[in-house]
């Protein structure tokens, strides 16, 4: 059992994430990257005493870290679940976190490796989650909301949030099959309404147009999708009248062809013209509130969310679709791509040693406007073998989960010091100071998800 025990009797456990969630039983429907191209698979295979091995022709989509009852993480040696450990010792979470979140981690930490578009989806708010779970526990297994944050560890693309209304108007006027599915009356009403500044009226017009699209019958969708893809192939950079500044015609043409190859004739092809096409470079992030529509398309990401597995789907999926719930639950807020991205800041509760400072090491905080979680990305750089870059994290009044995504080093809590390598995961209990050191000359990168109810971004007192 890989324990890192603090003097206060709080405990750190090296937690392997179960490989079941990082591979798909049905490869035809799996969205994950194949074999060793999948970060989720590589990290799972790296876990000590894990009998999981990567198959070169199989896709692997997700790696879960946490106490979610459908797939809680386990201790490496004893195979006891992290859920059991924290339920038996509430001090690992802190009394306040344990009471607030029923003796479970308030967040679910993931690695996603995306080769094929994930479903067009949204996650319900707390009230709706409770209603959906009560009515249909099979398709909505949790009664909790699911706001989530995405941090790119390789270049990422996705569809996130509704575009500025002028962009949607452009596409309605330049893509005949889109206008046909929305309907002339709905399209004209949308164009006329959004010329004004009444936000409530604009959202209503957007909802009306989007709902009409999503309610398209298969008989109408099939020829419209065929016409759309043929136009994309034929027109190239001139597709959609050259597109818009945020997404040009050439990019849209390629996107239509790629997505149609994955989900032929799917309604999601048309949804692309309503949603922002977002690109994230490594280290860039975005936050999605409950009731925000999105679909991840490509890339490897670190994802952190409130502990829930509720998803309302409506496209790009063979799974259960709930169009009526999706179209009624969305906020219909609209904004440009820039509003989807987060602005990380230096993490104030870590001390870098002199060599870490001189080698341009960093520790940055991604702090969404919710209490369940924040994430710190730390990159330590050694300029020479004899020099050691070190980061000392102050004790916090809440639990942490730490994963190494690149390089190797050590992790120290209290009197024990353990190795940590790419793909290894540690749980660190509340009130424990944690120290990480880099080994070798390459980058040593860790992500630390944590919950501290009283200390969002610089307001807490030192312990």
C-alpha cells in the first residue's frame, strides 16, 4: 500500500485509476484514441501493480480518479477503494468537506483521450439532476449537478457554447440546408430579432431556431445532410460564404467532412453552425457551467468536474438521446470563443525553491467559480542533473488528487517520500503539506485537483 502519511494522521495514497473506464467494450462506438496514442491508456498502464496492458488496436477514452461509486479509485497494494478509505476516516477529507459531500470527494478527476467526437451534450443543474434521476435513474444515475473544467495536455478542439448571434445569422443566410431544417419562419424571426439589443428576446429566438433544428425528422435530415457535405467538399474555402472570422470556410469544410466520416448524416453536423468551434493549446483551459452545451472533438485533456455522471445527449452518439430535455434546459447564453477560455493565475500557496525559480518552473491555478474543485498545474524544470527543482504546497483544509502527466520525480508528505512517474496518481489527505521534486533534466508536470471550501483564490488563512 503506497501511503504518504502526515504527522496529523492524514494520509496520502497512491491511487491507480481503474482501467475499465479507460477502454471501451464496443470499439465501433468508442471515441477514444487508439493504443499508445491515448494518454488515458498510457497513464493507466503506468500504474504500479496494475495488470492492465495496452492493446495496439483498441481505443481508450477515459481514466477516472476519485470516489464516484460507479468506479472508485483503488489503493495500489490492498485494492481497497478510495471511497472506503475516506468513508472510514473523514479526517482525510476534512470534517467540513465530509459533512457537505456525504463522506465522498466532491470532485471527479479524469483524463480524456478523444479521437472521435464526443456527444453533443449538456449537464443538468442540481435541481434538474434531482428530477431526472428520480424519473429515469437508468439514464441519469446521479442526483448531482456537473459543472466541469477542461485543461488541454495536447492540442484540443471542441464545440462549446452558442456562437455570437451575428455568426449564426451568417450561416443561416449562407447554408441553404441549414436554413431549410430550421425553417424559413424561424430563420426569419431569428434574423429580425437579433438585430435588436433585447437579450431576453434574443435568447428566445435562439431557442426557437435551435429547437426546430434539433427536432428535425430523419426523413428531412438525410437529404439535407447529404447536400451539406457535398457543398463542403465542392466549395472548400468558399464553403458557407467563406465562413466567419472565428471559423473560416476552409476550416468548416474540413470539419464537416471529418465529422460526417465519424457520424454520417448526423444532426450534429448542423449544430456546428450554432456553437463556437474552440481550440485549446497545451495548458489552455475552459470552464463549462451546468446547462452549457458542448461536444469535445479531438485531443487529450485533464478534466475536473463535480462528482456526477449525468449527461443529456442529443447528437454524435449511439447512446440514449433526450432532445426535449436538452433543448429545454439550456441557458441559451451566447458569446465569442474568448469567453469560453479561463485565465489561470499564479498559485499563491506553493513555494518554489531557488533552482525552480531560476529554471522558469511554474505553478498555476485554474479556479472556476464553484466550490467543489480547483486545479493547479505545476511544471518543474531541472537545468542539470545535480540541481533539483522543488515545489512545496502548503497544507490545505481539504483533499487533493495529484497525477503526473510528464517526467518523473518524488512526492513527500510527512516523513515518507515516494517516487512519482508519468501516469502515477496520489491521493493526499486534508491538512498535509506536500512536496514534489523533479528528477532528471526533462519537464516534470503534475496536476493537482483539490477542494477547500474556505479558501477560493487567495482568501484563506495559512494553516
